[in-house]
C-alpha cells in the first residue's frame, strides 16, 4: 500500500496494524504490565484486610483496588502498578513506531527485539519531552502566583496589576496553548523520537511546532482515527468471539464433549472476559449477546479435572483479550505515525528518507589503532624533514 500523504492514509491504519510483530510488541507490554498490576492490586487488597478467596470471587482477574476503601499504602500500590502498565504501553508505541517506519521505508525484516533495542538507546526524550512542557506550565503557574501576591500589596498592588494586565492575558493564552502542546507531546513524543531520533529539547520543539501549525488537523484527524480504532477493535473482537462460539457449537454436541464443555467454558469465560468493562463501552443488546456465551452453572458442580481445564482455557481466553487490546493499540500507533508523516510532508520533511545514524560513539571512534599511530608518526617525521 502506497502512501498518499493525505488524510486518506489514516484509513489504511487498520490493515497496516494487522501485523503479528506489532501486535506482539503490544501484547508483551500488556502481559508484563498486567502481571505487575494484578500482583500489586491483589497485594493491596490483602493488605486492606480481604482474603484471596474474597478477591477472586468479587474481582477475578480484573481487580481494581481503587474501588475499595483501602489505606494509603494500598492506594500507592494501585497507582504504582497502573503507572507502570501505562509506561509499558507508552514505550511500546515507540517500538511499534520504529517497526512501522522501517516497513514504510521498505525494510520488512526488522524484528520486535531489534526495534526495542533501537528505542531503548534513546527512550528518555519520550518521557522527558512531555515532562519538560509540564515544567514550563508549572513555571507559568509559579510566576502567576507571584504576580498575584504582588497585586495584593495595598495601594501599589492594584496599579501593578493594571500595568501588567496584558502580560496576564497573553500569559493565560500561552498557558492554554502549552496545555494543548503537552497533550500533543504526550501522543507524539514516542513517534518523534522514533522517526527523527530527537533529544528532549528537539521533542519539545517539534511538539510545539505541530501544535502551532496543525491544531485543526490534529483534532480532525484524531476525530477520524479514534472511532476507526473503536470500530476495527470491535470487529476484531467479534471475529474472535465468533471463533469461541463455533468451538462451543462443534465440540459441545452430544457426540463429543456435550454439557461438560459448557461447564468448562462457562467457568473460564466468566473469569477471563471483562463483562463489566464491555457493558460500559458497548450497548446493552451487544452486551447481552456476549453474555450468551456464559451458561449459568454452579462452580461447586465442576469436578477437579474440569476445573483445571477451565483454568487453562481461561488463560488462553485472557490472552485473546490482550491480543484484541493490543490490536487496538497497534491501530492507534500506526494511525498516529501516518498523521505525523502528513504533518512532516507539509513542512517539507520526509523522515522516511532520513538516514539517521546512532548518536552514541564507541571507544574505537576516539582511539587510533597501532597502525594508524605509526602512520601518523611517519607523516610527522616527513614533515619535520
């Protein structure tokens, strides 16, 4: 698929994102981040006084300690694990961007590990670019507070505020624009670093430049991309759920596993599928369709061997859930790269043709070999003669 460098490129994002490598990149990040989140939330709830059995019955594999009345240290565990999961996904956007850029350049053999290694060499600007803009906003707030305190001084305070009124107005406008630039940086920093190999200051500059030159395009393009992610993720989820339903119909016949399969899959699906989340993002009729996968069977009627089978199937089902989420993140990442490419084309930069060299140098770049040293010595002797 060739790029047109226009708005229509966004509609190719779902197909470009349907890549095993890109989905694997986000799947690994989600799996590692989720494992940390699951352990920390169970620990937080245990420290709050709940038993493992109570947590499992009420929360299953999707615990949320924040929804409980928990002590401060349990809240800290919840936020640390949540931020860790988010950072894992955020870093994976940069890795997926590096892989996508390699594909757009015609190199289809860059592995996920190689892309991860390249991004790992220059990951700090992805985070510190946005933090730098946040510090700029914090500096404005501090200065505005100081000006406000000066304005409270009797007699001269009102005069000082009047004389600096235009400064306050333009400062407020700059603060609003900085908030917008910070949101732009939050989305595009991994892509800027992966495509242009920028440092923190370069990332900040590019974020401000994009926010200044393409504010309307950012809003319009993302207004198209986000619904596209939702629709394609839903379609992909429907295909996966259809596969699960077909397996139940085939192997659930009386000639094969029969009702025993209903016991196993019902127990597995009830824990592995996030029904409460699905009810919030999908209409009631669609949620009812998904609920039809569950057969109401008491867990106590399941034998030990069936329970082991349901746990194994539940793990695989949960992996399918992570794959669906990973595909949605892949679409979002690829779509943002295509949008960024359009912006760069409009300012006259073709980052697909840039041959970016690594910024790090080895010791060999600074140390001469013995042959080079002897050759240099001979040249010096000739010059002296």
